[in-house]
C-alpha cells in the first residue's frame, strides 16, 4: 500500500465567517430553543390534561361503585388478562415487601 503525503492545513480552504453569519446562526439557535421550549410546554399541557382526565374517571368510578362491585370488576380483569395480573401481583408484592423491610429498618433505628 502506498501512502499519500498529507497536505498541510490551509486556512484559505475554510469559508470565512462574517458578523452577519454569526448573527444569523445565533438567531437560528434561538429560534430552535424557542420551538423546543414551546413543544415541551405543549406536551406537558397534554400530559397534565390526560392525568387530570384519568383522576376524574377514577373518582367517578369510585363514587358510582361499591366494594362488592369493584371486587367483581377486579376478578373479571384478572380472568381476562391472567398473565398481566400475575405480573402486576408480583410487582405489587415486591414493592410491599421492600417497603415493609424499609419500614422495619427505620423503626429499629428509633
């Protein structure tokens, strides 16, 4: 394999920047940041709206149903989605176990 000789770096090959291009670049960056902030604000508003809607529907469900009906609904969901129900039960059990262990550790420090 032959090696080509490397040319020395020449400043004349680079485009010259002027004050005008710096201002344009700054405006572009500023506009991009403004657009990103605007998009983030819109997304946060959508998330807040969906969370509020979920809380409202949960409150409505709890208001309209008694414990017996909620138990039947939970049983129907477990029958309809057995795998997801087992995974959810394991996750809840794991979290309860961890919190109980933490609670025990904190209570022994007192």
